[in-house]
C-alpha cells in the first residue's frame, strides 16, 4: 500500500470511529473514542507508527468496553474491531517497510563519500578527499575550506543541480505549476504524496521544486524537517 492510500485508509477508519462516538450516550466514553480517533490520524501523519499502534489498541479496548456496557450495538462492534485489526496489520507492514528503508540509508551513508574541498593555497588543481559526511574524519582546515567553498557543507553536485533548476525549462515550469495545483487541490501535501503523483521525478527534484515555489511565495512549508513536514498553498 502506498503512502497516500495508507493515509486514506487511516482517515476512513478514524472518521468512522468519530461518527460512532456521536451515537454513544455516555459523554465520557464518546469523548475518549472521538479523541483517540483524532490521535490515530495525527500519529500516522506524523509518521509515529509506534504510537499509532498503541492508540489503535486502546481504541479496540474502548470499542469492546462500549459494547459490553450496552453503549454500542454488537454489529457495530464487530465491524469496528474487524477494521481496527486490519488497520493494525497495515501499520505494522508500513512500520517494517520504514525500518528497512532507514537501515538501507544508514548503511549507504556509512560509507565514505567524496567531499569537494576546493583549492588549497599553493595548489593549481582542485582535489577530492574521502571523508564521512559528519566531518568527524576531516581536518579543521578542511572544514573551513568546505564551509567557505560550498556554504553549509553542501556537496558541489547539489549546488550545481540547484542552479540548473533555477534556469527552469518549459517542462520544469509546467511541472512546478502542476505541483502547485496539486497542493491547492489537496489543501496540504507531504513529499511522499507528491512522489505518488509524479512517479518520474526523484524526491530530490521535488524538494527543489518545492523550495522554488516557497521562494516565490506560492507555497508555505510547515515544519522544519522530517516526515511530518508538509506544504500548503499561500492565500493570494
């Protein structure tokens, strides 16, 4: 299940729980079900899947409790429990996939990467040095060179790609316009959502497009970093 369908599934079940809570006469129980239905939705959008599993389990207990105390019909209970069990399996699969992706990235980034250090004084040609990205194996002088030459320790390749994207072709401008329209239609968009609608674009390219749209004051970035960060269109 892709990211968009996963979120839609969670939204559907959270909405169903919220609506069922409106039918429960005991205010304290109804309030808890509605509250944790929203928490479950929030957990998934923040990519906190451990918390989502705990909230899912608590919601199951609330549903059983409501049924046992006569606040919820048996048929409604069976439908909701079946949905929550199914959702638990989906969350666990998503969690496993995320863990696999993190392990892959960790392994990939643990190998030395070439970092452009620029020209040293008295040397005619630039050179490359093998070093870890966190700078732990670089000399202090090298760190200064990285900072002055690249700014914020960015790799030269990334800087070059940003400059190329600034000189936008007609195709690039069209893609950015499509991204903006998609954000306007959805209200908010995560990077993973855009990856579904633009499968031929890398996440790096989409990030540059979003950065460009942000600089043009067409979209607003909510959140500093991480999977919880999303974008929304600015009101003109």
